[in-house]
C-alpha cells in the first residue's frame, strides 16, 4: 500500500454504535466533515398496528467520512464513533472512485441491505447510475440483482438490474474493496 499524505482527504469507514449512524453523521457535519450515510426506506409495523416509513442505513453500524489522517482524533472524539476501520497497521481508506460511484448511483436505484457475499458469478455494471461497479449476480423472483460488497466492513447491498445493464465475466478477484476487515482504534502515525 502506498503511503498517503497526512493532509490529503480520503474516504474512511467509521464503526459506530448500532442505531446511532444518523446522529454520528450529524455530529460530523457540525464539525464540517464530509459524510456519506446511504439510507433506504422501509415500512415498519408495530404491535399497536401503526405503520411508518423509516429511513435506515444501508450499511448498519457504519458511516463514511472523507477526512485527512490529521483529523482522526477529531473524528474519534465524536460520541458513538468506536473506531476508524482498518487493519493491524492502522486505518485503511476506501477507494475514492467507488464511494463516489455509490454516492452518485444510490440516489436513483432501489438498494437494500444483503447478507455479506464472497462467492458467486461476478458481473460489472456497464450502464446506469452504478456504472463501473462490480459485484455478484443473483436471480430472485425472475429479477436480476447485483450484490455489491465492501469487504473492508464485510457488508453488502443488493441492487436490482436488467440483464442488458451488466457484463458477466470470469472472476477478477476484486469486489468494491479487497482489504480484510479488522476494526481497530488507532491514531494516524
């Protein structure tokens, strides 16, 4: 891995307390830190038979923040942020182009959380809002879905696609990220 400049901004995954992702994103924005918290809408029904539309995080327990390594202490001081995800050597940035593709594309597609997937027929999305991203193809109820995975946080989402929007090919060995996840709380040294 190349050495990153301490003042260059990169996307990092922040491991947060469950059900506190929105609060963490709000705190980050108050500190003028660029955030990405992809949400999806779900209908919940309670025991008293009331229903409501609720926005929930696509990647539960995680908020993405674009920070410089020098801002790590400021981010870790935010309540309910447990760590910046990385490996045993420290925090690991996510590929900027993949997070930007997700930011652009998720606003116009119906994405849902999906169990973490590592094995299956690989496909690259060749058109549409998520063009260029690679995932695993699934067929559910006569519809195709591509499961996009961020290996660093071991989370996946499923996006419905048409057959003409994807190129199915031999495995390339890559997903959104190829790094092994080990959430650790470390300062940037």
